[in-house]
């Protein structure tokens, strides 16, 4: 067990906030790691990666036939196959390799289709990623691997569908995105990028709802739009459904993340996953041979 400050996390700077609809974004600047890979979205577009259903709901295979490694983050949506899924934990897929990766179903009432997935273009909301992180941490503590609480994830999706009055024949989280996509795009209109940023902290009603911080600006830019859309969707949904939140300033959150004692776990792919919690905050870190690629932190619980 060790604190995050073994990396230069405390050298990061929090910038001036701005709003996208009701979500207040605090940019984070600095440097933690370096680039050198592609994303799932890019690799699928270039036909370099195949994501395939295998044993059941909670695992898929990822085969990288390309010449570059592929990096995916927790909560990225995979569409198709027999049910839509999300990746449970950050994954680093080396070239010419195949891995079995833990996933969670986000579509309850379908079991048909081809075995092949496509990339969804979204991540689930920080509220759901908080649940994912908490239940994966519990599974790791029980030495059961990177498993989530599937029934709890399904229950939260059902509650959101019901509260927002969105119809879905298969209780699919993607149907929430499809129904609200025009609203999200309208909120995002005029947004270009957060210059020099490596990530951000997000707030609703001055309460912290989550953060994603990457090793460098070039890594962050690969995930910026899809992550911001997920936070904006979360802000919209919170008009109807309570979500975990933490009444702490950005400086307090950054200090809390930096002080969290984390436990190291071998990734199902390459690299290491570090996860820990402190004072109502759960933090996840992914690094590969000392190259810190991604830090994500979320409030725990279901307070508004």
C-alpha cells in the first residue's frame, strides 16, 4: 500500500472554472506521463482491433492485430455482440496480442446478435463509474478479480430510465445517450478544447462529482470529448436522479486524491491498476512501467 504522491501529483495546477450547462469544469494542468498508443475508437476505425464475446456476460476478448498499443479506460462503452458492455478497468493492449478483459453488461434484456462489438463513442456517467469502481474494489479485496456488481449496475440504469421517462425495450444505457444526444450536443456547441489541460475536475451545485486526469495533454485530447459528454449527461440526469457527490473544493479533492493509500493490482492486460479510498472518495490509477497514464476519482455513496 502506498500513497499516490510517489508520482508528481502535487505539482499539478487547477485552473479557472467554466460551465457547460450545469456542470462546472476545473481544468488541470501539468505532466504525469507520456503518450505512445492509440485508442479503441481509432483502432476499430483502422480495423486493427477485434472485440469479441466469449464465455459469458462478464468477459470479452480483445485482439490487437495492429502495430501500435491500444489504451482503453474504465467505463468505455462497447456496442453490439449479444449485449452492450463497458470495460471494468483501464486496459493496455499490446500489438499482436490477445487478452481476456473483464466487462459489465449495460443492456439487460437482449441476448442475440453477432459475437463482435463496435466502439460506442461514449463512456458511462461518473455516477455509474463510481459504482463500477467501488464494486470492482470490493471484488479485488475478496480476491475475485476485476468483477463488478452486475445487478447493482442494472438497477441504477433502470432507475435512470424510469426517472427520465426514456423508453428502452432492452433496458439499455445506450438508449439514454441516444435519447439525450441532441441535448448534449447543444450544450457542447461552441466547445473546442481545454488548452494545455491534462484533465479536469467536475462539479454540480458546487459538489464534486468526479475527475479524469491523464499523463499528458496528448493523451487527454484523445478522450476529452467523450468524457465531457458523459459528465454533461450526468449533470442533466441529476435533475431527476440523485448521484454521489462530495462537498469539497478542487484543492481539497486534489489533496485527498494525493493522500489516498492505494493497493497495487496486476492489470488483466499490461501494466498495473492501483485503487484505494479515503474520506468518501475512491481513486483509481493506471500506469505502465512507471508511465502514469490515467487517474480517475469519484465520490462514493448516493448522496445528492
